[in-house]
């Protein structure tokens, strides 16, 4: 006997008798009922035809059944999806109300196919969602799904598979349980199939098994589980067997693991526990009972003893599915109340046609034992679900509620303590792979995304789990990360700073050069009319000293955070200043050679040179040419800043001028290098000139130093990166400035200040006269 089914039958009888006993709901109207056992191997067609027929057992074929009066006006049940679907096709043709209390398939919510079908139970979507929320809560992502071979098993297994496709939960494998024989005997093929399935369960690393099956298909399965001694498993039961007392009576199941299940919430029905085990003699005659030959035994007197043996477990487990049956009967009664226009004392006496009653059933909205009974557009009633745990302590509730699920919020809540089968009552683990530590990416292993290896994210990359758990994302350009980081941090910007010792030293040299150049300018201005100043170039000396002073003043652009303007000064301003100075030195060397060696040979050319201010024209021409070179290099290369990684410390970002800075510098310096070679050549030619005009060694020193330092700097820049390049560029620039200001003007100032007797016209004339006489 199916104890749970008999319990539900008693719930229907209890509801009918309670309604008939009340005087307010259907005054003057008594409900009658007939019950049919559809059995496990469904016997659906014969009962439904019997219900649709009239008292003569004939079901006439008519074009219009509007005024047809079948044997019953409503049907409660059946309990499973297959049987409900078969019955619903017939009943929907006659628009005869059908209310099922436990068939949860989503297919039954299609009102185009089943317009007369309603349910006092939540649909399959919510049952599946409650299971999924339970898995997510306990972080189980590696499960096994077993389903029966009927529509219930197939549909719900598929629904779970579709729901898990959007989550990080994988199905290790899925199997179909064999359909048992009506007499529960196990055939050889069934035994082999069960042995194979349980064997796969033993070999799998998944420790959570979800079972979608009617309870009668599970007895043989669990016997095989016990035979093979499968343990340490979490079993998640669907509502079809979650509170089955017969399966629960197999107390040996407690050694197989922990049993959890999804079922409807418990609603206490006062008086039902006593009614369930009360004998038929104590109840009095059944309502509307006809002669014994007209109906079968509607009370199943022989079932009472079996029910009594399970009464304790039924009483402790509470009225769960029972309330669904109870509320279904009351929904029909309230629809009749509305249809018959009942008041407190009476109802109209009229024929009740099923289609009219169906319209009223859809409209019912009343409170029953603290719960609102109302059907939504799919004909379903939203009932809270419970997550229960099986317990085998006889003094406790065998189906303890450990959590609840609210369909309106799609949320699992109030998760309580669970008695696990594990040592120290730790939560069982069912994961294909251990969770990766922060900053580790997942490398898939096999076909399942839940199976993976954990790989560290390398420095310079991080793991953003919300974006992609399987790839480390590179850090943005100006950020960095350490190994296994989950985010990047801003790199430390490194540039030439004022508080560094090399910067201070070079800055002091620049200050010294500025002061000395300023002093030289003062000395030359004071002795401007003297032969020494005139022999050094006269007014052209100040054309050299002015850019030197400006360069010293602007030299701090090498220090501090680089900007576009400071990089422009480095690339263009300094080289222009050097060009002016070197072109002046070069033309001065050339002019001295012309005076002493070429004036007599090329007098006309020399006269043109003097008349048209050749030195200044030369300096201006060279300056314009340099401007063209600098302008061209700036147009062909970017002046934007560049950020370079420090090869010795990737957490450091070196901020400097554009990456082609050394090439631009070499291009801009090329003309200066050519002028320095020319200046050196003219100075060498004039090495035999009078002492006061012989500047060969000073010019040679300046030009050689400038040439070597510039070439060395460009070479250094092509090899090294970072702040070291900036400090070297700064140092070379200052040394070149010092080389010109002190190397060229220093000796002349020394002569002016310490040998004033040599700074006279008479002395210069005597030197020139001596040089002339010596040549003769």
C-alpha cells in the first residue's frame, strides 16, 4: 500500500466532511465524492471516463456539452505528471475543473492545452530553483543527477540541466533509473542497470546526488545502494519522495549519508491526525453513500492498520502535501458557494455545470488556515517550500525543516543547522576542483568548466573574476601587479628629482657656470674697448655670452616631472644656444686666419667679408639652418612623454621624453658637431699666429670636448634607459656650457685681470710686428 497516497485520500475525506459539517460555506448542500486508486502503473483512462459518464455509465457523443451533466463536477488529482497530463486532456474538453495537488511539471501551466487544470502546488521552476539555491549555499558545484524514465524524471532533469547552464555548477553524469515492475520484482536487466548506476556513483568524486523519481521506483535502487555500501553522499530528494514514510522506514539508509529534500511548507490542519486513524464505524455513514453495489469500498478499511503503523511518522512530519489536497477541496467548495449564490442559511438549487464551476474556481480568493488561496494566470497557487532533512530519531520530526524558499522572491532563507554525516559535522564537499586562491586563474581540465587547475597570475597581470575566471587580465599601461594579485596598483613614477645627490652636484656646477659667465660678461663689458676683448670678437662675445647665460638659467628643466615644454627645451633650446656659440667661435677662428693669411692673397674677398659683416651673416645663416633642422625634427617626431618600465624594478615607471629623444638629439647636434670640427680646423691652421691671436689650444679644447661629450651622450642614450640618461644629459649640457664659458673666455679674463700690461694697443702692435718680421 502507498501510505502517503492513503494519507492524502484521508485528507480529502476530512475536508469534505469538515465542509459538510459547517453551516456557513454550503448551507443545505452536501458534497459527495468517489475515489479511485490509479496505481503506480497508471490506470487513468477508465476512471476519467467513469467520472465523465452519467449514471447509466454511458458517455454520449455530442456537438455541444454546455448542458451536459457528468457524474462529478470536479476532480482532485492525480498526484504525478504523467497521470495528470492524461486526465487533463479529457477533462479540459468538457471544461471540468481539475485541481492537482502535487504534479509540478511546467508543461501543465500551458492553459491553451489544459484550460481546466489548476494546481495547489508551486510549479517545477521553483522546486528546481530551491535545489539550486541549496547547492549554491553549500558551494556544491559537482553533482550527479538521477531521474526516472517517465516524463517527471526526464522533464525535471532537463529543467535542472538548463538552470545549471548559467551557473558554476556541473553535472558529473546523468542516469535514468529503470522502471520497476508492478509487483516490485526485480528483473535481471533492472538489476544489472542498478548495479551499473550505483557502481558509477561509487567511482565518482561527486558526493551530491539529485533524484527525480516517484517513490515506488526508488525502493530497488536504495536496496542496491545499501548492498554496495555506498556512503558519504548527500541525497537531494524531489518533492515526489522527499517525505515518503515508507522509504524513510529503511533506517539503514542513514549510513549512506545525509538526506535533504524539497517539499511544500508544513501547514497544521487541526483534527486531521486523529481523523486519519479513526475507524469507519466511529465516523458514521459516508456522505451520499449509495448501495454497496453502486460503488467500491471508499474507506479502504483494510488500509487502516497499515496507516496506524506509520501514524507516528505521519504525525511528526506534519501536514505538507496534505494541505494541498485540503485546500483543493476548499477551492471547489468556495467556487460552488459563489456559483450557487449561497448566503448564511441557504444556496440556490440548480444544476451545476462543470464549465460554470470552472469559471468560479479561477476567481476564488480566500484565506485558509492563515494562507491565501488564489490562482495565478497559469492556474498555480504560490506556496512556500521547505528544505527538509531526514532524521531517524523516533522522538523527533523525521522530516526536519532546515530552510525555507519564498517563490515570490526566488530566494532561500532561514538556513538552519544540519546534522551532517561527516566527522565533526563539517559541511560535505562536492567539488571537481578545489577553489583557486585569489589571483589564480582557472585552466580547464576535461569538458566540465568546474574541473580546472589553478595557475598563478604573473606579475603585470591580475584576475578579475567578474570578467573572466579563466584568463589573467594585463594591467593598464601605468599600473603593475605582483604575482597572484586581484588588482593593479599605480606604478611609482621615477624622474630626476632635486633631492638626489647627483642632481645637486650638477645643479651646483650650473650655478657656478652661471655666476662665472655673468662675471665674465661684466669683465668684458668693463673692458669692452680694450684690445683683448676686441681680439676675442668684440660685440660677438656678447652674442655668445647671452645664450650661455640663458642656457644656465634654463638648465633646471632637466629636473622634476617632465612635461612637453621641458622636453621641447631639452631638444631645441639648448642645441640652438650651442649652435650660436659654436658658430661664433668657428667664424672667429676663420676670421683671424683670414686677417693674417688670406687677406693679402684674396683682398677682394676679404673686403667683401668685412664690408657686408660676414661674421654676423654667417652666424645668422647657421642659426636659420639650425632652426630648420630643429623644426623638421619636431614635426617628424612627437614631443609627448614616454613611460618606460624599469628593467630592474617593474613596479617603477620611468617618465621621460619621447622614446626617439636620443635620435632627435643626435640630429639636432649634427650641425654643431660639424661646426666644432671646422672650428678645430681653423684653430689648427692658425696655431702659428701671434700669441694674443693664437686661440688654437683653447678652441681645440672646447670643440674637442663638445664633440666627444655629444657623441658619448648619444651612444649612452642608445644603450641605457631611465633617470640615469636624464642625469647624464643634464651633466653633459652643463659641462659643454662650462667648456665654452670657461674654456674660451676664461683665459682672456685671466689676462685682462692679472696681466693688464698685455691688454694695451702698444703691446698688441709689438706682437703683430714681431710676427710680421719673423715671417720675413
